[in-house]
């Protein structure tokens, strides 16, 4: 049964969950020890401003704001990286 509507999930995936996942990936890299990323740096695209949780299965585009200092570029302005988060059934 195909549907174009998002399928709701029990619970949610929050910006904090995404930050923790990214931190877990970066923890094995010694050069990223200084890297600072907070839930406020994650924005879900295509949803209302301020939404900090995904409550449905599917592919969601997120924008991750990273400061230049986190990239080793001094105090340069924040740059955004766009990635896709896919929420799958367990």
C-alpha cells in the first residue's frame, strides 16, 4: 500500500538525537575534538520554523550550521551543510 502521506512513528527524532549521532561519528576522529555542535545548529527544511522533532518515517532534509571556528577557519561566518536524514521502521 503506497501512500504519499508521512507515516507517523512512536516517539520522535529530535535535533538533539541528530547532534548526538554526528558527535558519535566524529568521536573517532582526533582532529574533531574541538568541534562544537548544538541542537540549535540543526534545522529541518520544509517544516515550520522552530520545529525540533520529526514524528514520521521518511526522508527529511536538514541544514547543519557550522561556524568557521569549528572548521578551523577562525571567526568566519557560519556555513550551512545540507544532509538528508532517513527515518526507517525498526
